C-alpha cells in the first residue's frame, strides 16, 4: 500500500512538471510576440491594417479610397480649387473671346447743305461703331426725329452764328465709348435776298430772314362744341383750329419731322384714320372700314401708320401704309385688348398696351406683329405708353382704383418715377422730341387741362386752363 502511494505521488509530480513546462513555454512565446510587435513602427501598422481592410472591400470601394488618398491635404485642396477656378475663368474668356468693348467715330457723310424750304444749314452725321455684342448708340440730338435710322442723325443750324457739339455714346456689356464732333454754319447761301438784284455785296455778311422754329402742342378740345384738333404754343398762346368736322376728331399724333398729323375722325358714325399737314391743310382719309379705327401713330420713317381697331368685341392692332394701301392685322388676342400703339422712335417696332381692363400692361413687338414681349419684369396696371426719342425712357399712366397718375421710367433699370399726385385723374402722357418735357391731361372739377412737366426742374405749367376739355396732347417740333 505504501508502495502504491509512492508511485502515485511520483506520477503526479511528473504530470505536474510537464504541465508547468508547457505553461511557461506559452507565456514566454507571448512575451516574445509582444516584444516583436512593439518594435513595429506605427506607420507600418497602419499600412498593415489598411492592407488587411483592403483585402475585404470591393474594387469600387478601393477605387474610392485611392481617390481620397490622391486629394491631398486641406491646403492642397484649397490650392487646387483656386487653380481650377482660374482655369474656368480662362476657359470663359476663351468662350467669349469674340466680345469686344465698343469703339465709336463720328463722321459727316453729307453737309453742310442749305435747305431753302426750312431755312437751315444741315449736317448728316454717321456713327462708325465696332464692338461685340452690337453696341446701343445714343446721340445727344437728332433733328430728323430718327428718320435716318439708329446710326445716323441730322443736325440743323438756324443761322450763321449757330454752333453745336454732337455727342454720341456707344454702349454694350463690355463697356462704353464716346465721340464728339463740332458743327458750325458752313453754308454759303445768302438767305433772304430774294429780289433778284445783284446788290454787289456778295463779299458782305449774308442777310438772314428770321427762321421760325415751331414748338407747339397738338390736341383735341371741345371749346367750339364738338371735339376738334387744335395747336397751341407751349406758353398757351396762338390757338389754331386745324379741323372742322361735324363729328368728333380725336387722338392726334405728329410725325417725327413735325410736318404731318395723323388723327381719328368720326365719319358717318364710324371712326376712321385721317392724315393732314401740320397746319391743317391737305386732309386725307386713310381707312375706310366698317369698324372703328383709332389712335394712329406714324412709324419713324413715316412709311406706316399703326392703329387700333374694334372688331368682334375686341380691340386689335393693325398696320397700313401711310398712303392708305396694304392694311394688315398685327395682333390676334382673344384674351384681352391690344391697343394704344406708339411707334418706336428709330426702329421697326411698336409699343402698346395689352390685357383686359384692370390687368393692362405695356408690351413691345416687331412691326409685323412678331416677337411680342412685356417691357417691365414686374406686372402692374400701366397704360397709354410713349417712348422717348432715344428709346431709353417710357412714360405711361398707372392706376390706383379709379385714380390714375403719371409715371416715367428708365427701361434699363425699370425704376419708376411718379410725377403726379392729383388724387383725381391724370393721363395720356407724351414726351417732347428732345426728351426734356412731358405733356399730360389733368381732370379736375369737370374740366380737362394740359400740363407740361419739366423733367429737369420738376416744374408743372397749366398751358390751357380754359374750363373746356383739352386732352390727347402731343408735341409738334420743327427746326
């Protein structure tokens, strides 16, 4: 028994020794592994970890990771963005390399020429313009009223002491340029020596008759009973009755040269379009329709007359040659009226009023009725428009309930300027040919008066103030 216990003890000791030896070996191996791991740089460990992760992700995700690595630091990203933006700008310049700031040079293409009919010495000047996009040209003066188009003007000098410095400005998106030219009499004709005698004073100063410069208003008035067309000086003097119709004569407008007047006449109960000389002579009926025709306006070259016509319960716009031939319809707007046309001062376009009453606004279109567009970006009720001779400003009537007031605006920035605060009714405004004055009608106390507003000073002058109904006025200038 004692022997068995001894053998068992010996076996226990052997087994315990083997187990302890194995345990100590494993601990030693672990320490060796830890020491080896401690010697690996952190950078290599990161690479190892990333390498292990990459082995478990898709090829697309690996591509994304490689793109992230390629983007660099935040500073590098910012630098790259700046360089790319600069590159984009250079690319834009390449796309717009055709754009060019304007250049302008004025030259006389005709003149000085003496006009015996008008008693003036005139020059015709051309603006030679370059630039992309095509520049807009604004002249300081044009005595032809735009008859020569957008790049040519006429300047009239009334006597040998007259001089004028013409200024022209060309503007596009790339900038602006300006040129001037000085003009003086330069004509050799002796004005006023019409007796046919050789007075032997050909080397002396010319004898000048006084040259009449016409500055008038043309309008309708009921001062003699029914409405007729009259003219009056800007100071209210020299009333002249131009028509004598049994029916009403309405809505006069003067041609750009001041020599013709178009108007509406009640003929046998139907409104028709008429034309006459500025002094009331040589009246001619232009339309002969079985529907009302009204509110005529002459094109800048006096080739066409635009007017409104009422048919099928709607006002629409028409065009007819100024000799009464070739009438055509321009608008087909069943959802509202198209009326109160006003011809562009130097382009083949028409501005007009469109919309149902209460929702009217101002539009522009080509002379053939195409390319219709609204002139203001923000809709308001605007009526009876007129465009300034340089086409930059628009004058019109705005409504506030039953009250209407006169506004004008530069159509480039569309900032509206209110010039009346009557509290009653002001309407039918028109610019003077030189753009310095606005005439409009003011209703008050059962009468209608013509008011001239000076744009520069803000002064208002009641020109008629008669107690009658004087309205539908426009300027008539002749040089």
